[in-house]
C-alpha cells in the first residue's frame, strides 16, 4: 500500500511540474517581442558587454622583460538605455596618481540601472611606469608622445596603438586625467581646443573654475583623439606621486557634472563659471642652484614681480626669477634644485575666448618655448 501511495504522489508531482512548465512556455510565448533599439550587447576587447552590465576587462598591450603578458585593466559600465560612450584615461604617466583615484571613484559610484550610455575607464594606462613609480616606460619613452601609435613601432608606439585602437576609438568623448610633472603642481584646470564648438561645450560642462586653451601637442592622447573626431579634454590638477583629496574631489565632481549635462546620470549641482586663459607662458630660471619660492597657485602677479630666487649652494650668489608678463600662476615648480632653463612658473593670461567665434583667428600663436602644449604636454 505504501509503495502504491508513493507512486501516486510521484505521478501527481510530475503532473504539477509539467503543468508549471507548460504554463511558463505559454506565458513566454504570449510576451510581446522586444524590438531592438540598437543598444544591445557590444563587443569590446573580445568580450561581450550587455546592457545593464558592469565588467572588468583586460587589454594585452605589452610584455615584461621576462616575456610575461602585461594586461592593462579596463572598466566598463553599459547602461540600460542608449546614450553617449565616454572614455576616462588616467596614469598615462605612471607617477600621476590623482586621476587614477578619480576614475576609480566614478566607476564605484555609477550603477548600470542609473546610467544611459556607456562608460569605459582605463585607470592605469601606463602600467609599466605605475609599477616603477615612474613617468616613463622602461625604455625611458613618454607614452604620451606616441599616440595614436603603430603596431610595428617602438614599445611605446605599440602600447599607444593597442590602447587607441581597441579602447579609445570606441568612444564619443574622452577625459584624460593628468597632474604636473617633475616636482611641479597645477591648479585644477581643463585644457581643451576651444576653437571647436563641441569641445568648448564639453569644457564648459565640466564646471572647473579654470579653462586653458590648448590644441595639445602631436603625439598626446588628447590631440590624437580630437584628430579622430572624438570630443576630448584634459583635466590637470596637483602634483605627481601623491593622492591629493581636494584635486581628486574637484575632478570627480566635474566628471559627475559633465555626465549629468550629457544626460547619462541624474542631476548634479551647478559648476563654477570658468575663468578662461587663451594664452600662457612658462617662466624659466637662468641659473642653476637651489630654487625657493613663497608664491602659491592661483596668485595674480604683475610684470616685473619677483616670483622666486635661485641660490648657488657654493658661492652663495643669488638671482631672482622675474615675471615677464602680468597674469595668474596656474602651474609652478616646488622648491628644489634646478638647472638653467628649468620651467619654474606657468602664468596664464585671462581672456574671454568663450565670447569669440570658435574659428576666431585672433587667438595668438606663441613661440614654441612659450607654449605649454609643447613644453609640458599633458
């Protein structure tokens, strides 16, 4: 009797499960077909990234001296609804750390259901330099002089080419994060080619208090992106080899504000009205020795003002660093030992370039020694 009862119960549960399965199939068959919106899964670095997905991928761009693969991490968030694709790159110079933290914070704070469009982040583009706390690649080449790169070129050119072709060209917009170089520091600022309307609008949307007009030198990532019709800007803030809270916070808030202006995330607070500098000049020291200054970033100076001193540690002879033009200190060297010709102060000349037509011919062309883009490209 027990065995018959168990058999009957088994048949009953089988019938129930079959009924549930049939009901599910019918329910599925009755659901209307979802029409493709063109926002389905996308292929990136050989992997499929579906709408609503957050992934970490890897770009194989180089090898170590031991022949092992060096894979650059790439973060991806694909929203549920269509929108722009924005790239974030940091650590192109391996000792510039503020941008690395900004990219990390952005990707930590954005969830796929809250995003329209796609974000692609490369927190540490120069992994070789980052591991060695160096601006350069192991062969002493500067990665930010070799974009868009070439697959048959030098190591730097191959890494630049892999990053540009496999990541950057997937984007509509690019923000490249940098700091000052070689014991120099920059006031938080955007660098952008303000002659181009789309770039001008993007720069204004970031909300940083200072914008510097700069086309970008050939070989830099920003310049290569613009040449490839990608709307690109550079955020420069702080100094290398440090994580600086204020500079990171400013960059993060500006990035969130820009994403909100693009309609990719929810509303954000309004940014600052930017002060625009369409000319800038580096002031160099004429003598070697111990460079000392009490000046601070953001200070306004008059032509002829003393910016700092250089003292010979042996003879005790002292020379002064004089401002050749009036303006505002937007970048400067920290006190250190210097050699003749060292670029010590970056002075910006304010002007209302935003009120001029994008193709205004009145934007001045300076001697290469005066152009920041050629002296210290991002």
